[in-house]
């Protein structure tokens, strides 16, 4: 069943939280010293970017159980602290992070080229290029979802300033809109066009359509990328946004940016963030890199398919989109 309206406010929904609800004890998982030592030992023995993945999973067993509980039954936000990333070569960090991700799901493509681990850093690219994905710049990225069930970030090097990771419950955002503007809220469940960067060059559609919110009677899932919705207007055959949709889009972003609702986290080296994409919107603030020779802000990103969550986030591999 796909309901086209929000459930009554007295019904509790998974993934519904405010900033006050998401206290650190609900999402921070600190690795114990013996676990850190074991991960360091495994990383030191990694050769040619290959790590003992079984050993990594064994060392992280307890942290993985907690992470899965939070993803499946909690607020869907996890910050795992203390992964020993310092001094690791990128290839070893990638192998370690991938092994960690495989304990939670299956890594899936993040680009139409099938990239499984993405480097998040400022490449100096033009932030106004419509086909550019903003994670290649230091620009702010407003609240949005990504394209997989679970989104993972591993911090190798933080920014000099800015680059704060901010999370908000998309369940709460939708409910707030339902309370404030019941006239506009049904639009959340209507299809919206989103630009597909790089799609047309590959013979794929230039845009795809999808509701911002779906409700199956038990959980309210969301998929939202505001700048792709706006960019879709310039794709041939996509109708322009009408006034009501424009108003809803602005209200959605303003609601997500309500300081009562979001929570900030500043990444330290060795932090790993896992988010349940269907329930959590994320953004990052604009940032400034440290002056050379200090390393630039550098995060690794994984997208995981996690069938045990039974979420319906669309996939973005060329294979899937080409079907
Ligand atoms: Fe993102």
C-alpha cells in the first residue's frame, strides 16, 4: 500500500526525531582500545590495498551489532569514532572502510561509471557546472538524500574550518510540513522530476521522476535532492515547477534547516558516519581547506545496499538506470 498522505501525528514512526532527541548516546559508538589496536595491526599487514576483511569484521563485531540496531530500529544515525586511519595510505583506508561496510551491506555504485568508493574532496571543479556533483567542491550542499540504503563516510582529514556534517530526520521534516501546511503536504507524495547528472551523454534519460515521500503504512521514506529538482526544469520535456511546488520546495529546505530539528557533527580523523538514507537528510556546510602542505579535507564515501532494512531508495548504477 502506498498512502498519499501523512499518518496522524499521534502515531509514532521509525526514524522520527528532533535535534533534542538525537543525543550523543543515541548515535556515537566509540571503539575500545583493543579494537583500535587490532584494526591498526590489520591495516599494517595490508598489502597492495588488500586487507584481512574477515579479521576487520571480527574486530568490529560488537560495533557492527550496535550500528545495525541503530540503523534498523533507532534513529538511523551512527557516528563510529576511533578508527585508526592516521598515516594510512589511501588504498589501505579504502580496503579497511570497504571491509567495514561489507559488515553492514553490499557496496553499490555511486556514479554512472560504477565507482564503489568515492573520494570527497575539493577538486577545484566549477561548482556552477550543472553536470558536476557538488562533493567535488568545497561548496555547501544543502539537505538531501543520497542514492543507497546506507550512506557511509570515513574522515581521513578534516577541513581547516567549516565542512560540518548536519543531519535531520526526513520523517520529522515531512510531519512538520503536514502540521504547518496541510494544503501543500500532499505534494510530497506526488512524483517530482530530478536531474540525472551525466545521464544524457550516456543515452540515459536526462531526468527521472519520484515522489519526495512514500508511506507504506509502517514507515515514511524520503528521497530529496533540491538542486536536482530545480535543475530538472531545464531538461527537455520536463514541465516547469508551478507555484505550489516552488513553495513546497522552499518550505522543505527551510524546515530541514530549523535548528530545533538538525544535529551537527564535526568530523575528526578516524570518524565513520553511517546514515539510513530513507529516514535521514544530510548536508555539509561550506569549508576551507588547510594551507599546504597540510592535507586537504578528505573523506571516503560508501553507498551500501542493505536489504534487511527493506527501504526503497532508487539505485543509480548505469546498469539499473539503463533498464
Ligand atoms: Fe550526500
